C-alpha cells in the first residue's frame, strides 16, 4: 500500500457516518499534496481571512479558494458548488480547509452531495481551536503544526 493509500484509508476509518469520505490531520493533508500533484486543497475561508490571517504555502496548481460563507455578513455562498466546479474535478481527491474544521466539514458534505467522490475534511483547520484566553494557533491546526504557510 502506498503512502497516499495509507493516509486515505486512515482518513476513511475516522468516519463517524459522515456523508463525505473522511478526515485528515493537517500533517496528513500536507503529506498528500506533497506526494500527489493531482490532489487539491480547497480553502473555504473568506477572502478576508486569507488576506488578514494567511494561507497555506503549497503549489498554486493544488490550491483553490472557494468561500463557504461570504464576507462581510457571514451569509452562505450561494455559488459555492458552481465555483467549485470551475476549480476541481468530481473524481479528484479534495481536501477542504477552514479556520478550525467546522465550515470545511459542511463544504465536504455539500460537495459530496453534488457528486464529488473523494471529499475529505482537514481536522483542526488552519488556525485550530481557541486556547484558554481565546487565541488560536496554540493548540492545534495547520499553523501550530509548523506546516508551510504565508502570513498576512
């Protein structure tokens, strides 16, 4: 079994009857995009979050931003699937990322419901959970794990 197959099998085994394929850790997500150029990370945070906080540093061909919610206002993006259709194939492995792992689950679910076959949530998200004083990046997530990212 290849490294990619091992990671995806582990991701599928984490499923708790989720309506999408499974979930990967930030490190596993990075390992997957590093090992296979066809795998795409879909950042569902708002443009403002990416501009003000930062974004993952992976090859442009493997990175797309499709907002799940719109800024300002926090309204659902009515064009989410239409926009996803322009950047990803339905048979492609897609890794969905948000700030802490909530919106990415909803995005993976929606994509799966619209025919995308290999949708995975990135657990913990980009910034992770809040610590005892309400700050992120101290407990878990892409940034805390020391994975490559570009700050705002």
